[in-house]
C-alpha cells in the first residue's frame, strides 16, 4: 500500500502552499517541516479533503486521517458512539472495544469526549481513525501532548493496523522511519530531507535521529 504524489500544486486562499510536490510514501513515514509549511494541507490532500489544482495523488487502499485537533472527530454522545460512527461498516462495537483496550482507553468509552483531558481526546481521536481499519493512516501531530508511554502504545496500535502510516510531528524523529521534509511547497525525502532538517535546526532537538551527532 502506498501513496504516490506527482507534481501536486494546491492553493489556499490564493496562496500556493504545495508547489509541485512529488514523492512516494510507503511503510512508516515522518513528515516534518516548519510551522505553516503545509504538512496538514498535504495530509488533507492525500485524504481527499482538499483538491489540488494540478497534479495527481494515488492512494492504494482504505485511508483514515487523525486530525490535528481531536475535537473534529466528535459530534456528540460518548467516545464509543463517535468511534462507531467513524467505523461505519468497517468495524463493529466489539472490535472498537478491542482497539480501545489496546490504546489503554477502555475506561473512557462511555464518557463524553468533550469532558476528557487533551491527551485522552487525542487517543479517542486515534480510536476513531483506527475504527475505519485503514490500510493508509494519516496522523496529524499524534505525539503532541501524549506521554511517552501513551505515544508508544498509540504508535504500536497504529502500525499494527495500517501498512502505510504518515505522521506529522516536530518532535518524533525516530530511527527506522522514512523521513520527509516539507518546505517552500516542496517535499524532500531521505538524505535531502535530513539536510533540510539541519538547515531548519531540527538537529537542535534531542531525538534519536540526530543522536550520533550529539555524542
Ligand atoms: N482554513 C485555512 N484558511 C486559510 N489558510 C489556511 C487554512 N488552513 C491552512 N492555511 C494556511 O496554509 C498554510 C499551511 O498550513 P498547514 O496547517 O498545512 O501548516 P503546517 O505545516 O501543518 O503547520 P504547523 O506545523 O504549524 O501545524 C499556512 O500558511 C496556513 O496559514
């Protein structure tokens, strides 16, 4: 399962945010880039929420997105009721309860998502995204506000469900993930992405990816 991006151009309010984004995303992917560079816009384009004015996006398989703001996932009622809505015909209540257990939030299922802490809301939003049993999972700033243990559990649940994961983050620069950098409307991957990350001082953050340089 993969995402193919071919010369993708996308304007927001007349401003060119994506300017010829080209690349392939497979397996586990981290998408990094300065504030306002268009990471969320790119995820929304991959999810089909925003339409590029030019170029082509091909996504293989069922796609789910976890929005940066968890509240976008919730309408009313309980966490379970919201997750069932997102699961549609792809998962039933029993399966959703299993995923909640895996995420460590089984005890939140009968509560209102609007009465939860920020981290609990994020995990509940992830539950909604996972309820769709996606092949391709787009995670907008999953790590933000999660404790290390909750993040580990969340990533384990995400990667055991979806074959392709794309996660935006400013902090989570783990080894073993494909690394992509978005700046000036352009997507950089691999070594080029690492060079860009250094240019934008991501090597100043304490993260495994740059650990060798810190020693
Ligand atoms: N609904 C909107 N209306 C107008 N402009 C928008 C809207 N959403 C995003 N933009 C603009 O599009 C550009 C890209 O925004 P985006 O949210 O994709 O950035 P980002 O890389 O995800 O940033 P951050 O790291 O701060 O979350 C920004 O200049 C932003 O102001």
